[in-house]
C-alpha cells in the first residue's frame, strides 16, 4: 500500500490567525519535507471557505498551490482530494490538468467529485443544484475531460456542459493519459462513474470495516460494464481523528488499511499541528506498520 499526505492549505483551520505569507512558506516547506520523508504522494483540497464554519481565515486555492508544490518537489505524485466538478468548466479542468502535468514532469493525478459544501457554492455564485444534478453534471464533466485528454479534438454535447472541436495541446506527459481519480462513497452513481471513467476510486471519511465491505460492490460495478476490476484502484482518505495521535493505535490503523488491500492511504497528520515534527512522527508510524517509504529522514 502506498501512503500519501494532505498538505495544509488552511481549509480545516490549520492556519487560523497566521500571516498569509508565513502560511504559504509553511505549506511549501511541508511539501518539500513530505518528499524527503518518503511519502508517495501529496494532496490538496479544492475549497474556498474554511470548514466546518466559513471563517475569515486562510484557504489557499488548489491548482495554484499544486503548481507551487510541483516547483519544490521532484519525485512525489501530486493531486487533489478532490476538485469540485461544479467550480470550473470541465474543458478548462482538462487544460489545467494537462499544463500541471507538464509543469510537474508527469506527476499529476486528477481527482474529481460532485461537490457538497453548500456555503461555497452559494457564496461564489454557483447556485446549489440538487445532489442528482450535481452527479449528472459530474458525468458530463468526466466525459469531456476524458475526451480532452484523449488524442485528437474533443466534441461532446451534454445536458450540463459541452465542447465542440476543442483543441487541448499539450495533453500532459503521462501515457496513455493523466490518471483520473473519482472521489465519493456513493455505490449507485459515483462508483459506476468511477468504473466507467476512472483509474482510481477514492473513498473518504469512513471506517476501515466499511471500506472492506465496499470492495466487493466496487468490483461488481466494474463487472457490470465488462471491466476487469483489477484495473480500478481503490484508495482511502481516512478520518483525521483516526491518525491524530502517534503510537500503537495509529500503527495498527495503518496496518489494517494495508491488510484490506487498498492501493493507497491518504492522511492529514498535520491538520492540528502543521509542523515538520508532526509529519515525521507520522512517517515513523508508517514504517512501524510495515509501509515502505521511498526515503526516510534517517537515510
């Protein structure tokens, strides 16, 4: 199992009261440090307002943050957990992703979901469509993005979005395309969209036993369309509370995630204390759980 970490942006109050320049420096410092510690990947959220309450506090924009992170790292994979499909035209998302893949030397992964945080949608003027419409729009978005990342021009006319003979050059560095991750826990729509369009399905904020119980259903979503289930990776962004405290309980939790058969665990150890020391202690517990990191601070 691979292990990635969220890099602080302020969304979960980790930068409340900070000077913006100091917070930005810390974000990039932790991105550099996470690579040195040997984590496989680094991730950011795609939000505009803090959570749970929208405070007048720092929340750095996601694509800008990832671009800066690409400039201070060399090896780690980079991506979103996950972008909100409704915040950007999906053709623009494909263009942003393609450019970021080139800028990072072919290390970008595009995570995408339907979106949920109502105060952001309303505050930024997007309205707030029903859950059903947000999921249908996600389907349109995935269709357009996959066509924009495929060879040739892209044409698609959906209910919510369309492209007509759209040119997307460059299409990124990775072949056959930039990996797409669909994020969400919905077995009926989201998991079917992942089976149809994605390279990976990311489950979020649930328990390990719930994740284990989900795997046969995810497998069946692939089989419904004749896809080999082994070609759809399953990852897990765990609850922050499950990895908050260093020690044996956290080691056991990480080991249990690996035992389930997940391809990747994503965690946010620096949510409450955005420091190099906090990140290093999490790396130590990953090693104790039997996770192979690319390089440790002791190497």
